[in-house]
C-alpha cells in the first residue's frame, strides 16, 4: 500500500486543528456577542484557510480529502452568513 506522506496520528491532528478553531470562534463569538452572520463568516473563512494550507503544505496530497471537505463546509458557512445578513432572525423572540 503506497504511503501518502501523512501518518494516521498526523491525519487525526490535521482534523482536530480546524475543529478547535471552529469551536473557539463560536465560543468567543457568543462570549463577545458577535452577530451570527459574523461568526459564520469567520468560521467559513477559517475552514477555507485551513483547506488552502492543507493543499499547499501537506506533501503528496496527504490531506486533499480533508481539504475538500473543509472547502465545502467553508462555502456552506459563507452562504449561511450571507443568508443571515440578508434576512436575520428576530432575536427578540428568544
């Protein structure tokens, strides 16, 4: 079986880094009462940045699958941010 340059323990760490940043942005956004659209925007941007760096920095395409998932999730979050900005939920009903 050919080796793609990334061991399983490194791949698990490459999976955890975006997760940690994603939840940290969500936590800090709630703590400092950021708008949901802004939180979605920052989370989507962080996913796209991780995907970009994984494609560029990981040798022999070792994290391309993870990068594709991050790109799709980042685009989804940017669409959610746009939707939230265009038609925000009424916050007084909560």
